[in-house]
C-alpha cells in the first residue's frame, strides 16, 4: 500500500522540524565553541551570549531543560577555571 495523505503530511512536518532543530542546535554548538576557544577577557561576555542562546533553544523545546542546565554548568565551570 502507498502512503496516505496524513502520512505524507507527517513526513513533510518532520522534515521541516528537523531543519529547524538542526539550525538551532548548530547555533547553540557554535556559541559553546566560541566560549571554549575564548581567552580570559572575552570569555565572560561570550558566556552570557552562550547562556542566552542555550536558554532560547531550551525554551523552544529543542533540547531538554536538564541538558540546557548541563551545558550552562559546564561552561560556567570552565570560565571560572580560567
């Protein structure tokens, strides 16, 4: 049997959502990498931007709240160790 209408719609929706999720996850990973590669004077400003990005991605439901907390904790710990 071929795919029915609702099945095709779910495929379209999942592709669209996958693209959106990939965009936000990539944006989050980039902001995390910027903090990890920063020197001591720029790290705190970049940390604020990264935490904001992580919170935004979490608020959209793309990552779980616990995962967002894990990333924020890891980054804060790293910046404090500089």
